[in-house]
C-alpha cells in the first residue's frame, strides 16, 4: 500500500507491539498471534489489503505499520487496530488520524487495570518506571479510540461502562496446527505458561499437587520454563525431581509444547484479572487432545457448559478429577470428544465472520 490508496474503503492493519524478539523473520507473541495475525488472515478473505506491524506515523498518511524490521513503513490504511500500544508518542497522533478519516480500533484481551503487582507486566507498565510506555497511556489511547474490541464478557461489560462503542469477539484456535497427543498409560500432569507473567496461579496447586504426585507415583511437566524448572516446582510446592520442563518457545512452535503431557491444569488465582481472561489455554489443551481441569472462573464455567474441560474449586475436587483421569479409556474418550467440539465451534474460522463483519461496519463510517 502507499499514500495514494489511503481513501480505499477496504483496508485494515493491526498495529501490534507484542513480538517475539530475536527471531527472523519477525514473529508475533501469543497476543499478537491470536488477536492480530489470525484475525488479519480472516479479514483478508474480504479481498482487502491487510497488514500487521509495529506502529508507524507519517503526517500526511495517518497511522501505518513498520515492516522489514522497521526499515520500511506501509501507510494508507482506512482502519487500524491497536494492540498493546502504550507509547506516549502515539497519543497526539490518534486524534489527528481520526480527524483525517482513519478509523481507530483498540483490541483488549486482558484487564490491564487489574494486573497484579507480582506479574511482570505490572512493573513493565508502571508509569513510575516507564514514563513513556505504560498503562496510563494505554487508558488514554483506549478512551480516544473509535471502537474497542474485547475477548470476554467480563471485559465487554467493564469497558461498556467507559466507552460508547465496545464489541466482543472471542478467541478462536487455529486448530489445524495442533496434533492430538498420544495418551500414555500412566499420565503425565502438565501446565503451560511463563511463571513471571502469572499472578499466584500456581499457588492454587501448592496444598495438594506435590503429595498427589508422590502418592500416585506420577510426574509433572512444565512447558514455558525459563528457570530450569525451579520456579514451577517452588510455586506449586512440588519436588523438583518430579518436574520435567520445556523452554519458552515462539508461537510458531507452541503446539509442540503441548505434546509432552496427558492431563492439563489451568490453575487461576481468584481475582478480576483472571476472571477477565479468556479460556484460550483450555481450548489449546482440547485441540491437542489433552483433557484438563480448570479453576471455575466464568469463562471456564462457560466452556464446560459447551462440553470442554472439568472444573475444580477445592483441592478435593482437583484430586477427584485427576483420579478419574488416570483411566486411559476415560482420557481417550474425553480427548476425542473435546477435539471434535473445538473443531465444530471454536476455531478461528468461526470467529472470522465476526471480524469481517466488524471490519465492514467500521469501514462504512
């Protein structure tokens, strides 16, 4: 695209700041993948020019995207959607772009206002620590945007009280990338996540998981490790000798991280930040043929009503489900059934119609 195309009704770009650094070509992180890259592919089915990159700006062309490792920018987009954009230098540009006829959306997949102090995102977005890139600027950009796109009912209701135009499009899984786990006779119990981005979630496992593993002669698996397994073992109160690990990997390799265990765990501390989270991890487990147990947040209660996942509110309930899932037959039946439900209801293709409808509506303004 170039500036001569800036009045084209149908063009859509995602301005994303969630990237996995150190990879060539540049690769989005998990948020950028699910909330920018996959939706971009769906919107492209309209036959429009689409794009994704870091935010760029040129006075005569409004907001654009950097490509080719920020050496070349593309402008002329009728609609742009901001994702995790919190830079101070963007603040004065949004009103100008809107005045020049550019539609500004902001996608929100986490309750930024509810991030907890022990989550590394709290420090990274603290205005006192990062005056030019922080959650206060995020709030200003959200307020300036024409439309907000949220991923859960909690986020929708939270922002509907603050903004005139809020939409909800749930996450969808690119299910074709996920292979079914070949269930082992003796199950390995696993969790996927980076401990520094969690908020006391693993402490949900503290009172019972270590003893359960010892009593049943089972092992645990942590995919997403960046500390040699010490962080997961310490936070979940599990003997380190019982934990095997897989390192943090870029999103393109992420499905491989789910091929090492047979039962998935989704422990979530009870707070608004987690209540606002989507059930994406459960969908990824289900797409991989891994039965799982989750804390009974609103999203996981909703997912269980669709036939995916088990819910636990107490150590006794977690262990009861694990007892049942030690049966290979139970796990295999559950794995096949839940994969079918994901394919029938929860793929990114199912969400694509909603993204295309949104794109058409905002382009027609």
